[in-house]
C-alpha cells in the first residue's frame, strides 16, 4: 500500500528513488569529571579539535564555491566564524577549567546556553541559524567523544536515492551529488532554509514540513518526491509510478508553456475577460508580479512593515513602499490592505497579550481602530500614494457598518490635514472591505451600501465558516474551500455586489486552485488575485474553458449537498480542458 | 596617560534581507581586523561586534537602527569602515530573497 504525505514545496522537480534515512544527530554526551592534572591538556584538545573541524568546513566551503559560486559558499561563513567565536570558545574553556569538565560536556553546555538565548527571539532569521549551530555540534561532538565522523547516509549502492530526515543542513546539502541524491524530504524546514536554497541551486527536488516523514519511512523503500506540489509518496504502487513517469514528461512541457502564457490575455475560450491580479507580501515583488502577467495588485499585504520590528513604521517609509508598487502598475488597480495584525502575526512593539483564541481575538481592523497612533500614519501614507496610481484601500475582518464609517471619518480628517499642509493626493481613491467572516457575507447587502468594492478573502472565510483553524495540520482534511456552506456564501456575496453595482473580487488560495478558478468565474466574480508565481497557471486555466460551462457547473455546485459533490460537479464541468494532475496547488485537490 | 577614545555611530540597516547570516559574518570579519573593542547595540541590547553569535542575536531587519561603539586606538577608522558596510547594504541591497 502506498502512503502519501503532503508538505510544502521547497525545490521544484519530481524524482523517484530509494529512501536513505539521514543519520545526523547530536550524540549522547556522558558526564564525568577530569582529574585536575588533565585540565590543561583537555583545553588543548578542544582547540585542536576545533581547528580540525574548521579546516574540514573550509574544505566544504571551497568545494561549494567551485560547484555553486561564491555567493552560495558564503552561506558557510557564519558556521566557520562560530568555531572561533569568543562566546563559544571562552565559555567552553571556562567550563573545562572551572568545573573540570571534559571538552565535550563543556562545549555541549555552552551551546545549550547560547541556543536558549537565541530561542528567546521569535525571528525566523535567527531560528534558521539554530540549524547551523546544531550541525556544528554534531561535527565537533563526534570528534571530541572519539566517535567516527558521522556518515550522513550510507553510500554503497549506485542507485538514485532520496534523503529523508528531520531536517538538513547546508554543509550536508552542498555535498550531495544530484546524479545520486535525486530528492529530499524533511519533517521540518522552510522554503527559505539555507539548505533549501542550496537544493534549488543544485536542482534537487525537495519537500519540507512533512512533520512525520522520517518516522514513516524505512531504509531502502521506494519513494517519489514531488517538489512541485510538495508531496512524498512512500512505496508507490505500479499505478503511482506510471503517473510519475507521465507527470515528469508533462511537467517539462507545462513549464515551457507557462513562460509563453504570461503575455496572453486572461480571457475564457468564449472571450469573457477576467481581471487577474497579484497578491504581494513585499514591495520588491511587484516587478516580478508584472513580468508574470499581473494586471494590478489585488492584495498588497502591509505586515512586512511591522512584523518583527521593534518600533512603529514611519509614514515616510510606508509611503515609499506604497508608491513603488503603484508606480510599477500605472493605470492598474492596487489594493492596499491595512495592517492585518493579530491572529498569527504579532509585532513586538504592540505588546499584544497572549490570547486564548487569537483568531477570534484582537486582530486586523480591531487593532487598527484601537491603536490610532499606528493606523493614522498608514492612512496618511496610503492617501499620499493615491497621487501615484489607482489605489484601493482594503480593510480586513470588517463585520460592521460602523467600522467602515469610522475609517471614512479618519480618512476625512487626514485628507483635511494633507490639504492644509499642501501635500498632494487624489480624492478619487476607493474604499472597500475584505469579506472574510460569515457575518460579513450574510450582511453583505448592508455593508455594500458603504463600500466601493468587496474582496472576498477565502482563506479566513473558510476557516471561520467551518470553525477549522487553518494553521492546525491535524485538521487539514477538514479545511475545505469547496464546502457547500462556503460556495453558497461566495454566491451570495457575488449576487449582492452585482445588485449594488460594486466590483467583487477574490483573493485567497482558492482562486489559484483550478477548480476554484472555474467555480469563481462561474459565479461571475470578475477579478481574481493570486500569489504571483501562480499567475501563469491560473491564466492557462481561464483560457481553457468557456464561461457558459463554468456558469452551468457553478449552478450545479450550488445545489450539491456535500463537498465531494461540489468538487465532482466542478471537475466534470471542467472536463478535459485542464490537466489537473500537473497543477501546483497548495493543497491536494481531493478529486473524486 | 592616554585617554582611550570612544566613538559612536548610529546606522540604519539598508539591505532588504536585513542583517542575516552572510551580512553578519561580513560585519564580524571586518570588526575583527581592528584592535578596538566593538560593541553593537539595539534597543538596549548590547552585543560584542566581533562575535557572530552576538551579532546574529540582534536579528536586525531592514530599517532597524543600530549603534556601533568603538573603544580603542583605531576606533575612528573602525566605525567609518563598519558604518559604511552597514549603510551600503553589505553590497547586497537589491538581492532577491
């Protein structure tokens, strides 16, 4: 029986091979006390071992420079510096001298202390470096304990292998020969882990965040790593292998085609246009988004200005960021979402208290309206950006008309101040809300009277409708955007918007799922916004069906009684227009 | 008796990715070339500017304000070189993530 595990894609490509479990752990460090006469010799031994490991890492670094380039090789600089670092070396020597500890024990203690200090920050940048520290510990402790240098994986056969482990390190990854190591699958790690960057440079497909992968496989089992959808298939059956071979060939063709498609219009087979926009996390992504064919920005998340910061962002910095994006998309709509804080995003300077239920707590518009010293400069910065483009202000998590009225009032005050100060802005900007709670969806008719547009945020709408925490991996199966309750709300919001004569769009991962795209266009939602790398795929989907077929399928989906029925209606309606198995959606498509 | 000159310089992190591993390593390497003691401070947290462990702990992202303090015979040159390194974005201002 084959087993399929879903994680996150970290390096693209698809591979088949034999599982090799990664054997790379910190050894047990026994406690003992040295006779006082041996202390000096032990300190000597620590320095000698340190020098050996350093020489070894420098060799790996220079190999990396030859194979991958100087920039990639510099990933090893921090690790090498750590071996000479006063914090590491002096602390260890002190423990040897004062407590008569063996070097292994003293070093291990010192590293635990430093790791503890680091863990107090929640900055992902720092947490990623813990991985480097661990790698050092594995290397140094093996030598200090007179253990043989660890072999990360047995290297006897010549068959292609897939490395499976808890996590990887840059120094292990860089030594991989892509002709032998054809794939990587790990329990932890992120797309931005240093080793994942190296895997992409080496062209080795990788999947991260699989949680239990290393405990679910056995040495020597067959496995398929699909770095495009983020999937590991253990012990694949003959049918899985046929699909794999077929998929490998098709993915090549698909990728070549996507490069062409960015230049084409997003219209259905029968000529119905769809506005296709990009979701951005950083202003610097705007140029890439435009190159990928975005006709504007449907969701510009502004949390990058606050998360991980120790002080409030200044108006000037915000204005520059918003202006940059507006100027990248002249005459195109740019939806700037005001700070969506709380939930899973906590800035340091707000001192947000821990909440029992953060997703039902003090977040998004609620925080902004409570903390005007944060909100006013953002509104001012956005108003100033209206002088440079077609800016739409998007308010997150609005449930009540009062919230919109309060923002209009604040905007009025800031407009008056700008006018007094002679600072230019365009008063023709638009203001609207993210419909992302059942309350907003059910009350859409009232809210529409005070909005210039609606944008449906499906990620949160699904979570709040189904009472399923989207960050809880145990509930991943239940987080289903094709639940009839979600589909009906989408329909309701679309209908109300059309009656009120305001634009309705969808931003959220659902819009990047081929069945989702088909359904949303079928519900006459005229604008979709997706993560910019997904734009060509979504455009290809739009160009491959007729709007009449989408409308008919959406009508059938609205009458369906289960999520599976909804998915089936859509898959049948889409028919053979799109090859769903080649698609890189974030979650499995759960096709009938 | 010679008074040890103490110098201070305030800088702002310019590169988009912040003072992550590679820039931190570049900073520590450069700081190590000077005789002076180098302290790096941010919001009350002070670390040894010649220690990679310390500098990484600051987790300084783009826009963060830092104070570099040098104490020793070559502190003036040290601050000029280190401050410029930070403000020039460690030579990677336009780097993609």
